[in-house]
C-alpha cells in the first residue's frame, strides 16, 4: 500500500480579491452602524440633559410659587388677627 493523496476539489475557495472586497463591504457596514449608534447615543444624552434642566426649572418654579402663596396666606392671616382685636 502506498500513500494515497486526495484532493477536495469540490470546495471552492474565494479569491484574494473577493476576500478583500467582502471585508471592505463588511467594514463599511460596521462603520455605518457605529456612526448610527453614536448619533443615537448623542441624541439621548442631549435630550436627557434638556429634560433635566427643564425638570429642575419646573421644580424651582413650583417651590417659588408655593413660597409666595405661603407668604401671602401668612399676611392675610396676620391682617385678620389685627382687625379682629
């Protein structure tokens, strides 16, 4: 018995040019997806910052309104006490 060599000729391999072209296509798709993801993250951070500042302004306005109302009620109560005496 001798050494038998066999070849698997039915498995086709891609040429180097096809491999490089395929790699460039996948790299282009990856870069596009990465840019899209970065833009989405940037939009989320921008909107969250805007929402935070708007929320803080709303809280400050509500507290100021409550303080003014409390002061007004205190003045009314004091005036009623002064007139009842």
